[in-house]
C-alpha cells in the first residue's frame, strides 16, 4: 500500500491528465446536475434525505452480511475506479467549484486510492489472565451521517466511504452545496465499484440538494448512530451540539517557523510546494511563515526562485480588502471579516489581476512581508497567498506561531535542524499534525510515511482518521477458560 511520491510521478500524473483531456476521454458536465453525469443517472442520489438514509441503512445491512474478504473486494474495486477516474473527478471539481488545480486534485484522488486504510485497520485486542480471556472488538456504529466540504469534495467522499465501509458501517452524505455534482459523482463511483465487486447496487447514499435542513434530518434520524463532519468551525460546532456521537474535523491556520539552522533553500521550495498544492485548499497547507530575521532575505529569494511573486505592503493591504469581506452576524449584529468565496482556491495570477498585476502561470504563490496582526496572518484564507513575519529568535517565533494557530490544534510546520527548537515548538503548538523539514502534504502521507485521510479530527481527538475511528469497542468475556498457558 505504501507509495513514495516523487517529482517524476507527479509529472506523470499531470501528463496523463493532459493526455486524457486531449483524447476527449474526460468530458465535463457543465450543468452541475447532481443526479446525472453526461446523461448517466448517478446511483445512490435521492431527492429526500429520509430516502437516502433508508438506502444507506440497506447498504449497512448488506455490509454486515458480507465476509471481511468480500468487504475488502468491494474496497479494492473502489480503489481501482478511483485511480482510473481521478482525472475526471479532478476536472469536475475544478469546473464546479472554480477552486484548485486539476493536476493536484488528480494526485489527491490517487493518494486516497493508494493510502486510505481498509479492513486491515480493524484489529481486535485480547487480554488473558487468571480469570480467563477477554476479547475487545472494533464494531461498526451502524449508519454514519457524513458532512463533506467543498475544498476536497470527491476525495473526502471516497476516503470516508473506504474507511467507514471497512469498519462495517453504512454511510449517507450531506455534501457541500457548492460541490454537489462532484461529491455525488464520487457517491456513484463507490456504488458502481460495489456492484462490480458483488456488493449491493446502492452501498452509500446522498441527496440531490443538500441544505442545512437535510443536515438536520440526518442529525435527528434514529438510524444515524455517528456523525462525521469535515468543514469549517460553524458546521463542526453544529454536529457537536447535535446530541449524537460526533467526529469533528475542523478548520486550521497552519503556521510555519523557519529558523537559522534550516536548509533555507530547501525550506523555501518545500514551503511554496506545500502552500500552493491545490491552490492552498488543504486545511493542512502552510498559511503563514515566521522567519528568523537573519535568514529571511535568503528565504524570500529562494521562494522567488520557486514561483513566488512578492507584493508590497500597500499591495497586500489592497489585496486584503478584496479577498476578505465584511459579514454581519444576523443574531448579534457584529461585523466580522470573512474570506471572499470568489477568491478561495483561485490561481495566484487571478488574485494578482484583482490588484492590477498581470503575470503568467509560472507565478504560483503571492508572498509579502507583514506584521503579526495582518489579516493574511490571522485568517485562514485558503488561497496561494503567504505572509512572512520576521522574528528575532525562537521564543518570539513560537509565541507568535502558537497565537496564529488560534488554538485549532490542527497542523504546524517547522524547518530547522535544531532538535531543541523542533521539540519546543511541537510541544507548545499541540497540533494533530506537525511536519518537520518537508512540504505540508507529507503530513497526510504524500511524500511522507503513514496513511492518508481528508478528515483530520483535531477537535474530537481521532486525529488522522481511518477505519478504526468509525468503530465502537465491544467486549466479550470468557470467564475462567481459554487461557491456554
Ligand atoms: P464549510 O464549513 O463552508 O462547509 C462544510 C459543509 O457544512 C457544507 O456541506 C455546508 O453546507 C455544511 N454546513 C455549513 N454550516 C452548517 C450547519 N450549521 N449545519 C449543517 N451543515 C452545515 O466548509 P468548506 O468551506 O467547504 O471547507 C473549508 C473549511 O473546512 C476550512 O475551514 C477547512 O480548514 C476545513 N476543512 C477541514 C478539514 C479537516 O480535515 N480538518 C478538511 C477539509 C476542510
């Protein structure tokens, strides 16, 4: 299952996407109909959330009746189809949401296919002693209600499906309304894979028009035993107050520290590679840099050599007034800056054009020097814009980086060869993911060890979720017997 992503492999994926596009293999439906794709009806998509839950309940019963071998066969078919149709979903995702990059989204789907754990993740525990044997097994919850984001829509649907089915659950999705066609394409893909491997025709389900109301039906339906939410702070808060067992994978604002022991040239490339991956949509991506003053110039020049474009303070303020907009809380009347959805996940050249700067596609990241209080540092933009704050020493770097992370305890990064600095920052920031001397995506198994997920559950503690996160422990006791030693 392990893969090591190299530059060459990424280039191969990009080349294959371009080839498929040129050969007409990849056709894109521009109508964003969430029920069909190029005239083919999507399987598992219902008008009513109650019907979707009924279908997912039938899917759950079918999974319960399968042997582990049969379950693994279905999962293997999902992996194969996900690899094959990765370029289609990537193109669909970019076209529908207007966010991200086709080549990077293709790579993300292949990562999901290759590195999302299956049934092997479910392991029983045994304790034997004077009083016999006790077995603890990881059992399914039943039907899981999953809320998925617009930033990694089909990736999350497929990753969740593999993990939840491996654990023996059924699953019904309430996908992000802005990515409904892409998400439902992935639901259909899982169902096609299931049917091809001898599983039920409808294994997982979704709705045609997901809304906050359909999410509420999901929260309250007696068949839904576990809620899993991948999204921003609002929706995570809402599932955690649902009264049901919930897993929350929420927002981040990952800081990066670069100290003066780092390989600065490599740090510059790694940070730009991570920050620009899928135009900064991943919640783990580098969002702000705290650089030691004595290496800051070298770091910036390394970034410029790797596709960054530096803007002035005045240009940064102008850009901030465009990419962040006022939003009034209807209950409290308090006005707060929020990201302009029209700018999230857009190319650097598109964002620069908004302040009158015209550049080509070779520019993949906008960098600027700011102070700590600048909104680029404080807000989770999810755009290829990277503020750099100069710091005097490690104390100041850690203090500011921890504050910029806002207690999300999501992800943080550091480039350093000083193990005391690395350890101090990791201890202080307490994030679910801490990446040392690599691009952010190494933290989800892309060029780093370990399995992948697109549901990183910091608030509720499951961390890098996998099949076992979607299980409940059950104990079976045999008193006085079965200890055979
Ligand atoms: P979002 O928060 O806008 O929406 C997520 C989903 O929740 C959508 O389906 C939306 O319609 C729904 N929703 C929103 N409010 C709701 C409510 N009160 N009740 C029920 N449903 C509600 O998410 P997005 O903009 O697509 O994703 C970006 C955010 O998600 C960022 O903050 C990012 O950091 C975070 N994210 C986190 C992870 C993770 O693994 N921790 C992964 C991806 C994205």
